[in-house]
C-alpha cells in the first residue's frame, strides 16, 4: 500500500438553516477516512447525503464545523497563508465544467490561468497549454475558442486539464462525468484512470452511480444522511454488501438479469431531513430489517474484519 495522502477524522459540517432559527442542516455528521497515494476512494449515496460537502471540506473550500483533515500529515485546518501553496497539490473537478470555466476566457487562458495565479508562468504558457491538451486528447485548434464553442465532453476535458496543470497529488472529482452521455462518460473515466496511472495522484471520487464507482474505485464509502454506513474494498462490498442500505442501493442498479430484478429491494418513504435526522439508526424508518433497538440506539461503524466497516445492529 502507498503512503497516506489524506486523513480525515470525525469531520462534521452543520450549515445553519436560514428559515428555522437555531436549526442546523447536519450535512456531514462525523465521517473518517484515509486515502493513500495513487488510490481512488469513492463516496456513493443518494442526492443530498453529504458527498459534495465531504469533498469540499477535505479541500477546505468549505470550512468544516469540526474534525481534522490532514494532507500528507499536514493539518490543513490549522494553516493560514500556507494553505494557498498547498492548494496547488489539491484540486477539484466539478460535475459541470460549464459552471466552473469562465465564459469570457479562451481555452488557452483557461489552461494557463492556474500557473499564472501561482506565479509559475515564466513565459512557458503556450508550451504548457499544448502539453495539457495532448494529455487530455484535445487538439491545439481549440486554444482560441471560448468554452461555449466546445462540446460538453471537450469542456470537461478542459476542466480535467486545468485540475492537473499544477501537478496535484490529490484530486476531488465530484460527479465528474454525470452531465455527459454514456459513451463520453466512459471516455472521461478512462482519461482520469490513465492520468492517475501516469502521475499517481489520489482521487476522492464522488458519484451517486454505483456502476461508475465500481469501475473507478478500490475502496468505497456508502453515505446516508451525513454518515458512512459501510466502508470497504469495492469488490468485497459488491460481492456481499452488509448494510441493508447498501444492499438496497446495489439492488436498484439496472440489470438485464431477471433473477436480480426479482430481488430488487425497494426503499419505502422519502429520505428524512438532515435538519432533524431520525433517532437511533438514521436509516431505521426506511429499513426493511429494522427492529425496536434501531430507533433507540445508534449503531457504531465497526470493523467486521480486514477494514470492512459496517454501522448496523444486524449486519448480515
Ligand atoms: N451552503 C449550504 N447551505 C446550507 N445547506 C447546504 C449547503 N450546501 C449543502 N447543503 C445541504 O447539505 C446537505 C448535503 O448536501 P451535498 O451537496 O453535500 O449533498 P450531495 O450528496 O453532494 O448531493 P447530490 O448528489 O445531489 O450532489 C443537503 O441537505 C444540502 O441541502
Ligand atoms: Mg453533490
């Protein structure tokens, strides 16, 4: 196993809710994880469970309410001015490159902007832009265009190129291909894997799509209402999910296998509000296997063996 790149301990992010005074959206409520060099660790879960907030807090783009975040052993929540330098080493790729690329900048300017911001341009802008274009399989004729003059897939490649301009060691990829059609999505994921193979960065990969997570990540964390309910090796979890929520999530994956379709677990009810999460196990109101204890006692996230963590009183 590679060296430890990211370590997050008991991270919490409560947003104060504007409408109900003194109430908080518990977007992330105590998660811990590690990512090693060259590893892809994925967060998966339904919309609103807190995946993006974990990603943003890990880069300190959003200030956590409490917890610890270390990048190669450096406590990034304790940094002030030094954080700017460290930012070079930690980047983010967004779902929607449209929203993250300045529409008034040409592709050339967009590609070299990160170098300029960090005072690293030194007259090598064009050479650098050409190197980046080649890395992400784009042609030099795009350099003079504006973002709206590119296809969605091309824009996403520009977003990826910008993220790697400063040779980062860690990248948060927040639903990096979700807005693209399937074939372009596959190309984008291949590209991310190839760049990881070449440069060895660690990825925190965020997706609600379990099929994509299965392809991309060595380890995954399944999130429900701001908490991890199951963490472990991707293969192990896909071969035998232990938490009822993970089982339901995996059983909902579209399949052509008729027996799998019969075994589909349909979750009852809506996702509860993160402002006032259910007592005990947060999943109990929707859990097909809930017993009395589940509404009273919160199950701890426990190691069931070789790093497979599960938070359930009755994990199978
Ligand atoms: N700036 C904010 N202010 C208040 N609440 C927020 C803010 N950002 C996120 N939230 C809330 O925190 C919770 C988690 O949001 P988050 O964006 O992390 O979820 P997500 O898992 O990434 O969802 P999706 O799959 O839809 O992207 C949600 O209830 C959301 O409404
Ligand atoms: Mg999100």
